[in-house]
């Protein structure tokens, strides 16, 4: 099997390529230098030349606050770029996997979001990812949409790296405690995505590590496992005014994974421990 993976320089794309290689699956990793997804001609050239059996589309504009000021760029990458890939995959009759986000929902209430719940994004980033989902759904039958949240991995910036840096520099941090969700370790997620892409169990899924926490709980666990003595103060979202609204409820139901015979990801606390070892903390 040959799989083309977009966003290979990002946290998830990097781990998906590594996971494919481990299993003897040929992975063609591309980033903006090899294929600018906002350029339909580039997409129409690169994917057919690679002759993949499937595409895992990890590339995205993910700067949530900056997206509020860069609406056009965010939409070109997350919506139009996804559309360009879907068009080519449809023409080649190959499956496409689109990595999406809990931000397609409005973050209200307390019940976990189901894969078929109505999309109602709060901010530009969420809107752009929602439009990407719609582009895939409208064009394709052979598709996976996998929504993830609170991502951390080896490549790039993430909450754990930020907390470790601030904790060491300041010895004290304030973290919001009124946004609830589940972290996602890209190493664990990559294994699930590679399992999925080898099946025809198409549809929309949610995939995060097991268990719920607030960002405050997440930070406390990071410092505990890293053996750092850092004072963590819980605060409300209002204490950190941001350009883009954040969802308070990022709980996502993963029952569909079980129903379709996929192995769910390990507990988020276990993932944090393994990730800290990977970072050498």
C-alpha cells in the first residue's frame, strides 16, 4: 500500500509517516514545498504522479487566534485546500482521510459531541475546518473525517511544551479550568489512523486519548509527571481574553470507534508520561 500524507512537517503528519514506515506501508510525505494545497494545479499534478492508494490529509492552518485576522488565508488552506485534494481523490477513486477538530462545534452544554451532531463553529478556524468537512462529504463516498482535540506530538508547538517552558522559567502558571476535553497524543493517533486507512469503514469519527480533563488538570498532570514543583492557579476563560472564542465543552464521544472495531487510544495520563520520556523530560 502507498499512502500520501500531507503536512509531514507538522506534529501529526510526521508521526503518521513514521507509523506507516514501521508497518512496511510506503508513505509519501509532502508539505508546502512539495505540494501547496491552495494551488489546485499543484494538487492535480503531485497526487496523481505519486499514485497513492489513499491520502491522509493532515496539513492545516491551526493558528486559532491569528485566523481571526487572516480569514482569507485560513479559508484557502483549510477549506479550499481540502476541496482540491478531495477533487483529485474522487477522480482517482481513492479514499481520503481528513483530520478535523472539535472546533466545528459550538462548545455549549456538557454532553459529549457525537460524530453526526450539527456543526456550529465558534470562530474562523472552526468555520474553515467545518467547510473542509463539507467539501469532503459533498464530493466523496470513500472518506474518513477524524475529529481530534488538544493535540501534542514531537514536532511543533503544543500545550505540554509551553507548560514545561513557563513552569521552568516562572515556577508558577495560571491555567483555565472551565474548558473540558481530552488531549490527543499524535503517536497514539497515528496508529489508529493507519489502522483505519487500511479498511473501508468510512465515515466521521472522533479520536482523542481516553479520559476527560480541564486545561488546569492537564497542566497539573504534566508538572507532576515531569517532577517539577510549579504552582498552578485555576482561572476562568475570562481571565485570558483571546481573539478567537474557545469551546467550553470539547467532550467527544468515541463510541463509534468501538462499534466499528477500532482500538481506542490509551488514557491521556499514560500518553503524557510516554510523551515526556520522548522529550527527555
